[in-house]
C-alpha cells in the first residue's frame, strides 16, 4: 500500500498582523519540512488592530514550539512580565483583586483549599484569599523570578506584556527566514471553484493571482474570506457582552512596571493598562448605549498616567464568533473568526489555539469533513467557555451606575447561572479538563467580586477550628516569606536585557 | 428546607454499600452520622480495577492495602470473542509511549510504515512498541514505582478483586464512631412534604430519620424508562444475547462473551438524574452498563467519589444534586462509549454481531473512531476514565488502522527516525527482559 494522492501544498494566509504572522511562523516551523509552500498576503495600506499586548502563560508553550528564546523575545518586543491581572472597582468602587497565574493555598484535607478558606472566612478568621497566592503577593510588591522546581514554593506561571506590533514584526522575520513568502498588495478579488465553492485564488491590485489549496483568513474584523466570500454567519453575543467600542492610546510610563495588567471598571465599561518597557498601553472598552464616544474618550484621557504617545484610536466591534471557523478550504484565525473583548487577555490565546488545532488537524491530501467538524468543535468549546467567564465579570457587580445595573439584570447563559449558584451556595467550582480558565480563575473573580460561599464542602468541617487556623497561618506566612525573597521585577527585566527600564535607552 | 443535612442513610447489598460507606467514613465530618443498612448480599463477582484508580487514592490505599483486601495484581487482561478469527485481544493500561519530538509514537510508526510501503504491517510494527501489553502477555509483573525513570513508569497495574472480599475489607476497616450498622431484609420509605424522604423504616420496626438517602438497591430497568439516558448499542447487544463476564484466568484475567442462555437478561440502563430531592440512587440503582471492563464496578466507585465531593451542606441540596447528576451523566457517557468500542468494532460474522455493528455509536466514540481512522488522532473529553494510550491500543487491536498520520511526522529525516525508533525499541526490550515474573512479584507482595 502506498499513498499517491496529491498532498495539500499551497497555503495562503490573508492578512499580516499578529494573527497572520503567528500563523505563518508556526506553520513554517512545524510543517515547513513537509513540502508546504506558504504565502502571506498583506497590504501596508491596511492597518492592523494589533490586538493583545497582554498574554496568558500559554504563550510560553507557543514560543517554545517555535524555538523562541524568552530572553531574546523580551528584548525584541519590549516585554515585561505578567503574573496576573488586577481588577479594580469591579465588584464595588474601591474593590481590588488579582486573577493570578498560579493557585490558592495548598492541600489541607480532602476538600479543596477554597472550602477551608470559606469556612474560616465565615468565622472571620482568615486573610483575603489573595494572600494565599504567591504570584499575587509577588505582583503586589513588584517582584518576580522565574518559577524554579525545588518543590518548596507554591507553583505558579507567568506570561508577558509585549508590543504586539514588534512581536508580529519579529515573527515575520522568523517566518520569512523559514521560507514563508510575503506578498505585498491589496486583495481585490477572490476566485472560487464553480463546483465545490472552495476558494481557489486571491487576486491582487496588480493583477497577480495567488493560488492555494488551503486559505487562512487573518484579515481581522473584515473577515474577507470566511465572512465576505464564504458568507459564514456571525453569531452575535452582544446580548451577553454588550460593550462594542474601544479607544486605545499609548502613554509614557508613570513609573509603575508592576508585573501585571490592570483592568479598572469605569462608568459604562472598563479601562486597561498594560505596562511595557517603553510605554504603557491603555484603552477604554465601553458600550455606546450608555456612553457616547466623546465622554468615553475624555474618561480615558483623564486617566492616563503619563504623556500620551499618539492620538486615541477608536475600534468598533461586535462580540461573537463565526458559526464555523473552518469552512470549505478556509480557516479563520484571529479577529476574522470572532471577537471577545480583551478583558482576560484572550485574543492572542485564541489565535494560538486556532493555530495549534489547525496544525494537529492539518490535511494531507484532501480536507475531510470530519476534520473540519472537529476543528469547529474544539474552537466552539474554547470560545464558549471563555465567553461565560467574561460575562461573569459583568454580572457579578454591585455598582450603582445605570450600565452596571443593566449588566446585573441581563440574562446570562444557563451554564453561567448554574456556576454562580454552585459557588455561592456550596463553593463548588466548574469541573472540566479542557478550557482556558480553570478553578483558580473562577475563585479569583467570584471572591474578588463579592460572590462569597454561604456554605462549603462539609468535609472541610472535619478539621478542628484551631488547627485549621494554624494551618492557614502557616501557609500565609510561607507565601509572604517566599514573595519577599524574590528579586524586583525591574531588576529581573534589566538582567534580561531590557532596553528601556531604569532609564536605559530612553 | 433549612438546617444541616445531619444524617445520611445508606442502603443496599453488602458488596455495593461498603465501597460507598467506607469512603464516606474516611472523610466524614463529626457532625454527620451515617446509618448503613445491609441487605442480603448478591452473588459474588470479580472486578478488575486500576491500582491507581482515584477511588483507591481517596481511601489512601496502595498496593499493600489492596493486597490485604485480597487483590491479585496483573498488567493487563484478555478480551475474548470479539474477532472473526477467534484471536483474543490483550489490553494493558499504559501511560503514553515515548513521543519523538513531541509526536505520539504511533504517528511516527505510521509514517515509517507508509514510507516503506508496509501499511498492512502497521499493527505488527506498533505491537513491538506496546511495552505494557507485551509485559502482560509474557507473564511479567511490576509497578511504576519500581522504575520511575524507566519504561516501567508506563505500566498501569490492575487489581483483580472479589467484590465481596473488598466490601469485607472496607467494613472491617471502618472504625468511625459516627457510622452505625443495621441489617434489614426490607425497608419502607416515609416521605414528607415535596416527596422528601423523611424516615426509613426497617423491617424490624426501627425508624431512622434521614437527611439524605443513599439508595443502592438494584433498580428494575423498566421502572426507569421515563428518566433514562439512551444506550442503544448496549441495548442491542443485550437483546441479542451478547453479554460479558470476567474470569480470573491464567496468566491474565479475561473478559469472555457469556455462552448463549447464560447471559444476564436485565436491560442496560442509566438514570438521567439519579439524585432527586434527598433521594440519591447510586451504583446498581442508578445504572447498569455491562460486565465488560468492569464497567458497573467502575460506576459504583465513581459514584462514591462523586458523592463525597457533593456531600450536602444543608437539607436543601439542589446544587449538590445538580452537580452530582452532571458528573453521573458524564461518567455514564464515558463508560458507555468504552464498552461500546469493542462491540461496535467487532469483526464477527454472526447475525447478532452484525446487528451490534449496525447500532448507533455514541457520539464521542464516533468522533474518536473517525479521528483515529482518518489521521491517528485521539480527541479527549472531560471525565476520561481510561487514558489516551489505552484508547490507541484498543482501537489498533480492534482493527482501526489510521489512513493517514499527523503531517508533522513527514518533516522528520527517515534516517534519524530509524535511529530514534531503534533506540526506543532497544530500551523497551531491555526493560522487558529485566521485569520480574508474576510469581516473583506475588512472592514479594506476600512478604510485604
């Protein structure tokens, strides 16, 4: 038995930017040796959104697959370290919590740590949950060092805050050196096979036709192939996530390089702050039904910590996703496939998932319907689980403004309503293996936004109250000691070759 | 309904109640009391369960505790009667085989076989690397802890247990002061407002107030028709007289197709929501899947674990019931597809076996088979009960040979691949030669 059919050979990526170049670099690295010819078409005349300056720890796996050295990446992209996301004013004005890349506490008995914490909390005998988490304690003190495996410290992970434009540019270099062909030009036509409806080529303004066997749509919100050409319906989720506009603007760093991203709730939306080595990325996400553009822009500008680096740029979007991200011979990756607001830094992660799922299901000789179905199943699951987690931030609020009252009153997915009740009534957490946000994430947001369990796993009652108090105190003390022993984040950046911190390169 | 749950009543056959009561007793808070009502024992039966099953982990049991409960240890088992040629399938739970540059070994082997024009020999080539199955076939026995940095770490030892002996060990080991034993051939349930079970009345007249009733009394499947998860393929098998039994066997335990006329006539079933109000049906009261893969015993142990995880905090146990029912549905889905796999992939020619092949396959299993057949990929789902490598072994042994492989495998230099595969195979063979025999292992366990 031998395999004679023609392999899928020509891959055309439509659109540069973060999604396009991440896809190109990954395909070139992981599948380049199999005879793939990869062409990326982009136009300098079309701007990129430059999504996702803040990432999740999964980016480290992606970089590792691409053979990227973290130290070099940090220098090339003006990156800082990220140990989590601080949420300010989300429950009530004045509240603050960090969603960490780590865990809470340690094993005390058969119940989970949060059950023991909830029991002690009900008796007023416990510190805030964040004080049982090493990356939170380190982040609050501006400290960081890479996790090391001596087994005595609470495990944690980290991600990066980087300049997405620089990251894309660097991946562009890597991809092109691995054989990816970059074609400059605006696409003016898309040709389809008259029988199958599959895309056969894209044509540029100069008349050149670029033919392909598989097309990857990284054209951003325009969704040139998956949307405009293949007319794949868009599932609108704005009834759950109604924010639909944003302003973005960089500014000078006011001196706080804290190893975390910040999301501060505002009157009808929220503001992000992402400290990089050379600037701070800022943005305000809002809902136009509650805040007009001018007021939103003013609110953003009034809350910058340093001199602005550019004029504010407005983005308009609808949250949701395509009903199928792989249709015919076209796979949509990045904003072309869907958009979930950047509240939990999921944009780059969704790009990464799209790429890695595609690599795993990459066709040999023909695109099988079973593979398309599986790709769409995996991506649907990811989008939906992220969606529920994002909605939680909005519905679990106690603020008084009209927008926030409306958020509390809006219908939510049944799956989320059950999760909130499970936690409030019995400290139960979602139980699934596949999904970006695992129990630690849910605990962070629930407790951070004042959804406190009324009861807990009765097994947590098996330990004597005094003994429980001693155990919690010991855990708290060890974490505090470990956090203080870490070097400063800025020192780490300097040792990692940062060009801008401590005044270098300014 | 306010107030704490207070009292839990567990009722059922001896072999069924003690795996539940034993685990409850080991984790019980002092304010909860458990009344255990033993009814008559059912016929003794065997179960073949992973030594590292989460249930045993929750009990704090390892090999020595299982040995004290009468376990015999093995590395694999035989599946008999599923193939047209009559050859048995040897299956062995296993951790992942060594990956090469992150790619699963079977993907690499498929690429090598394709390049050599020998795809018809892929199963044979793969078998050479099936370390755990080969160890089982050759009568060897060891534990992963015997060589954590060697291929022994892949071994997935199993414990062959007599369920009555296991129950006795759990009964003996239960010294919790808040566990109270009762014996009653029959009970009556007295329900209060909202169909809540308020009191359990024993045949002797004693009355036990209950916050939660854990009911393990075997349920007549016909009474569950209105509230059942469909199991069409398993029902077809049962209606065509196909059922399995586990025999101790030598050198390996074996699942055999029961001779015609001896099969269990009770229909497979699974309740959709076994926890209603304060009445929780567990094990044989909530579902009966199959004797194959000790599915019914696995269901009971999974239920015991899910119960302790969902112990009610208060008399209003809505959220606990919802979570338990969701976990139950997931366990049934995973168990049903596991049992359905060898049935759906049987190659026998008789009419009844053809009818089983023609039955609708559970959705997750269909996806696994399609993906594995298309490209050697194995999708994973929440609540997996066997690991990835076991699925790969089972599908390969059942004749599902990938038509294609992960395209990344084509990127390797064939000479480097030959060298890497040769090294892996040599390591596996060397370790295989060094593993102790079953008799030597048994003697070691006996010495303690």
